[in-house]
């Protein structure tokens, strides 16, 4: 992750919203059952739509993380590091 805080999570992670996930389990089962009733072409289209939406959410999370990291860097909250130092820290 690009932000200075290594413990910073991504918004929307299910472990951050375990109560919400539990409340949605019935709805998830209903959606899954409905998807299984679709014909093969409709299921493939549903998978494609969901994949595009997930990819877009992932891109949005990366953009948010980059924006936050840039703000932290501009505020002097991140030390300047060489590429070798970053790799060494990442491998530690």
C-alpha cells in the first residue's frame, strides 16, 4: 500500500464490516439462487458486469490510497527513501 500507515485498510473490506456482512448473508444467498436460475449466457454477462465493477472499485481504492499517500508526503509525514530502502523495508 502506498500510504505511510502500513495498518491502513481498504474501504469496503468485509473484515471491517463483519456485522454488515452477517446481515447481508441472507440477501447474498438469495442473489446466488437467482443467478443460478439464469441461463448460461445471462450468467456469463452477470459475471462480466461484476468483474468490471470490481475492477473499477479496485482502481478507485488505489487512486484513494495514492491521493492519501501524496497528502501525507506533502505534509512531511513520510520519510524520503531510496528504491533500495523501500524494497528492503517491504521484504522485512
